[in-house]
C-alpha cells in the first residue's frame, strides 16, 4: 500500500538508489512543468509554464517520466502525493553560507564590506567553516533551496557541509590581490589548486570566484577567466557592488567595473555578475551582449546600500537571477521571499514591462541560474531526464483559488508551504525535518563555532 506524503515517518532510503536502479513513483500530484516537458522524449525547450495533474517516476537520481492521467509503472516505493504541489528545486545563486555568524549584525553600518566584514573575516580558520555553514544551509533547505552557488574563503568546509546534508552546490574559493580579508596572489594559486585536485561527489562542483572588480587586479581577473573558460567552469563574482567599487575601479583602471570585467574576458554566458548596484545603463547593455547573468539580491542590496537599477535590467533584456546573499545583509535564506520583494519593488518603481512577472521571478531561481551554471535541462526543471531535485509544497488554501498558480506561489504561499525536499533522488527533508542528519548535533556544532568566532572578533561585545 502506498505511503502518504502527509504521514510522519519518512520513506526508507533504498540503497539501490546509489546505483541508479531504485524507482520511486509519486502519484496524484499537481506538478509545475511546461507544455513541452511531459513524457520520455521531452524537448529541452521550456515551453509555457503551467501546473498539471500527474505522477512522477524517479529512477535513481533522475526523473524518468512525468505521467499525465495516471500511471501503471512498477516501482520500489509508491507514494501518494495528493494535496501537494511539486516544483523544481530552487537555486540560490549567490550565497556566503558560513557568514551565518553575522546574522543581525550588519544593520545600520556604513561601508559594511570594507570596515566590518573584511576585518572580522580575518579571524576565520578552516576548521570553523563547516559548522558555521549549518545555520544558512538548513534554513535554505527548509525554504526549498536544493542548490547554492557559494563564494567564500576556505571553501572546502562549505563543500563538506553540503555533502553531509546531501545538498547540491557550486562553490568557489574567493580570490583577490588588491583587497579583501586575505589578499594576495596566493589566493588564486590556492583556488586553482583546489579545482585541479577536486575530490567531492557530483553534488558539489567548483566555480571560479574573483571577489570584485576593485579587489582583483586585471592580471588576476584575466587569468582566472581564461582558466574558467578553458575548464568550462562558471565565473562567479561581485560586480558594481557599491558606489565605492565604481569609484575605486575608475581611479585604478579608468573604466567601470563592468567594462573592466569585459576587457578581462570575464563576461560570457557562464558568468554570474552579482549585484550591479552601481552599474549604468551602458553597463547593462554590455552585460546583455556578453550573455552574462546579472544577479539581483534585493533584501541584501537595500540593507547595505540600495537596490540595483531595475529599470535598466528591464530595458536591457539582460539575463537576470534572484538570490539572497549572506546573513550579514539578509537575515534569512528564503529566495522566494526575495522574489516577492523584487516583484513588489519593480511595481513600486513603476516598471511597465512583464520583466518581473511571476513566471520570470520563478525562472530567476530555477532555469536562469541553471543556465549560468552549465546545467540547463538538468536543474531548475521537472522533466524526463532532469536531475531529481524536487520540492513538495502543501497544496492548501494558500494556493486557492487557483486562478494563477505562479502568482499564488510567489505572492501568497511562498516557501512557508515547503514540506518535503528531494535532492538527487534522495529525501533530504521530510515534513520539514532533516533526513539522515541529527539537527541537534548540527546546532551544537554551529553554536560552538559561533562562540569561538565571536571570541576572536569581539563582535558580540
């Protein structure tokens, strides 16, 4: 008899799944998909996003089939998903997971990055990075985030944390030679060596992470970009993050941060250009031409300076994604909440286009970041052949009446309805509880690490 998704106990994890043979059939769902994604011969074209009634067949770590109208497939486990909406796992494409120890401390500070973050981060050491990541990663999982793109120091610890939780991540060691917490050419040597000796599972993959246009020299940025292109890696960097960055790059290099990145060949379709707060209209046009993705972090940007110029995002037609940034400038990790804020801010600014409509807000945390990470058709979609990263939300009164499911998801239900999360075919959250991990132990490790970093920095004094 099939188990029901509303029961307390999670289904058992079958060891066959690691070999790609276990079959899970989840029936009677409403599924967020598109007109061209159902069936074993699905087109990679995303089509028109819609919600359909159907069943999902997952074999190993992939979606085998989306079946409309009922299924007769044999499966190792059968789950009744009635009362749930299945959506693609969300991708938060700009995080600094270990910065959870800054939560609540960034409000009201001026020059937060140079005068607050960099000095405190100098006290970090490698053994603290994994436990300091727990708060942000567990919060992310409960917000329906299955994949992050993380940019930080001593990134091996973040990778260990992701592996322990079974989350997906694209992580990069921060490099900088002109500023930052640990400036020097050795930061690039260390990052390059880490990529060349990468030993994580397929869940955790490397990216190249220059800090910003004002903290990375043209020589280092160009070399890092060449390495990323040669190895088909995403380049993930802050760009036009603040007015101060714009001023410094103009003095140092005689151009804007975007112009510098373009001159160093650091902008292409695998680039995440984060913030764009101080970017001008011409910068967005240049970014659009390059194929790079502008990453907007609305809560973070408003707290530490101001929101990026959304009118230029809309007018330029640039690829754009939504992300949360870190706990120093965004006290939560709820990327759907940031989608809602971004949509509301666009209305407040009277941007008269469909750029920030719900379908595009959802794409900004699914298909758009998947493209920049080189995972189009694999992540951010539910279709035959995609990786089985799926979020199951309660399909309750917050989604009714169902005149516009996408609008309900962004503006009404949000992540509060997240009940179960599957990543790579494994249950990682069941009834909002972690699967296979002792949360009390993680909490203890996090608190101990926070106490130590607070002792070193004096931030809690």
